[in-house]
């Protein structure tokens, strides 16, 4: 084995799993990338603290909506190469990091009454942690992750956020139209496109660890979310039982 470069740790325990070296970490998190991540995080911290405040559901939904809209646009621009991986990933990872900390503050550190059911909240935590790990690894291992692709897989998967736009609009405006747009866009974007297009393509073009350790769990979570949507829709469509006198 060749000696380690001066000032850098040799390939260590992460190597056999995802191929991360200290060189890759330094290349991914240079001064420009770190500045982008910090600026996006500060922007989202400031935005969620605008009136009515970070604990209010409207402020949280507003933040979700802004991220979903920007992430969708950035994904469309990043895949053909009009936006850099650093710009696209720093925006999304900063949002998920800020939102995760806001959840921790609201649930544990400075508790306020929640609007989510316990299972939904647990799934939300799991989703945020998974996305942060997935996105971070995609960023750090970008040069060798999917050599035959001209874009980062995380950038492409951000188009999944389109359905979140309709989810937030449904929360705000209610109505069957918004519910239908959310359910339809979720099925098309997160089930059909993910399983029929992205998963086979990434399985062929990307490192095996990414498929087994990240893509399959991520796809499985989308199926869980979709089953929840189906259950909710069936409960809404099922006629109410007449009350017994």
C-alpha cells in the first residue's frame, strides 16, 4: 500500500463501504462549497423565523413549499448541466439540516404542541436523516459515484419534490383538486419515474453501495408514503357508517 500523502489520513473504515477518502472530503467541502452550504442554511434559518415564527405550522409549510419549488427547478437545470452539483446539493442539504433542527427544537428542546401523528413524525425524522446521509455521500463521492452520468443522482432525484408543492397547497387550501394533484404527482414522480427510470439507470451506472445502501431504502420509504396516501384516500372515499340510534 502506498504511503499516505502528508497532512491527509489514509483510506480508512469508510473506504470499503462507500469509497470515501480524506482527499474526497477535502475536494467536496472546499471553501466555495462550504460557503454555499452556510449561506443557504442561514437563508433558511432567517426565513423560517419570519412571522408567524418557526413554531407555527404556516411558517413550516411555507419553508417546505419554497424548498420544494426551488429544488424542482434546480433539478431540471442541474441534470443538463446548467447548475453545478455544489449549488444544487448545498441548497437542499441546508434546508433538510435546518428543518431537522427545527423539528428537534419543537419536539424535544423547546417543545410545542405538534400537528403530526407520531408515526408520521417518526417517518419524517427517518426521511430527513436518510436524505442528509444520501445527499452528503453523493456530494463527497461525486467524481466516482456514477462515472458514466454527467450529473449527480441526488440532483436528479430532487425532481421528486414536485409532489411536495401540491401537498403544501392541499394543507393550506384543502379541496379535492389539490389532493388529487398531490396523489397523482407523487405516484408519477416518486413511484413510476423512480422505479421505472431512475433505479434501473442508477443500478447500471453507479457504484453498487449506492444502490444497496441508499437507493433501495429511499425507494422503500417512497412506497411507505404512497401506501399512507392510498389509505388516507380510501378513508375519505369510504361512506360514513350511519350512527346507530
